């Protein structure tokens, strides 16, 4: 009889324990374009998938949601982010957008305004924000490329967001790490991209992991 009671209790308790554990896992939402969607690569080889693997290896509880779409712009991100925030309630939002705006020659002020609005939406949803900066190819002209590059640092400074100055540092300059189109990193570049993001991201993960642990114990 006691054994049957134990089995019955476990049957009732286990699903709720799984739900509770899942609900406590902080979420990292990556809102990006092809650089984060893993254009031309198997999904599991992209740096965002490698991020989830590193988080697990570090013993952190976070779950990574990759909402990146190849070809997306800051305007596309603005149209998608509210629903994503409502659905996933992320603790950390990584904004990797703007490259396609720059490739299309959008005004830096327009890009900056859109990025600030994206940060504002995330902050209003109680998310910590990391901005990933991008550098344009040299054929876009030094003056425009410099103004574009400065957008990311300026927005991070104005909004107090965390900044990765160059997502493709030590990648874009190395032809062996780029695909044939010269714009998209190869599979071999993805660990380096993660290494570029990790030092800035890790403090945000640690802070939100601590917050989740405090909430679960209260």
C-alpha cells in the first residue's frame, strides 16, 4: 500500500517539478540577422548554438532562444520584438541587428534611433541588453563606415547597454574564416564569434542566474 502511495505521489509531483525547474530557467533572447541565424551553416554549428553549449558547460541555467532571421533589419526587429518579449520573458536580450541597414545605406541616425527603441523595449520588459557592433566592408567608403561603426557604441553609451564593439573581430579580416560571398562567417569562425561575445555576456548571465536563484529560494 505504501509503495502504491509513493508511486501515486511521484506521478503527481514529477510533472510539476519539471515545470517549476523550467520556469526558473533564465532566458537569453538573440535578436539578429544572418550572422546569428547561421546563414549557410547547419543550425548546430552557429555561434548561438555554441553559446547554449558553453552555458551548459559552465553550469549556468540559462536557455537560449535564437530569434534571428537572415536579412533582418532594425525595422524588422522592432516589428518582432514585442511579441518575442511577451512570449519568452527574456532576462537577457542580445541585439545583433544593423548590418543589413548599413549594407542598404540607411542613415546612421535612423539606425541609431531604431536600436535605441529596441533597447528601450527590452529594458521596459526588465531585460538586460547586449548590443553587438558590426563593421561594414571597406567598399562602403571610409566616412560612412566610420559613422556606421560609431552607432553601436553611441547607442550603448546613451542606453547603458553592454557592448561588444565588433562581433566579427579576428574573423572578417581572415578570408579563410569567411564564406565565398565575403560577408558571412564560415563554420570555423563560429567559436571565435562566441569568444568575442562571451566576455561581455558572462557578467549578464551571472547576474541573472543569481537573480533566478534568489527568486526560487524566496
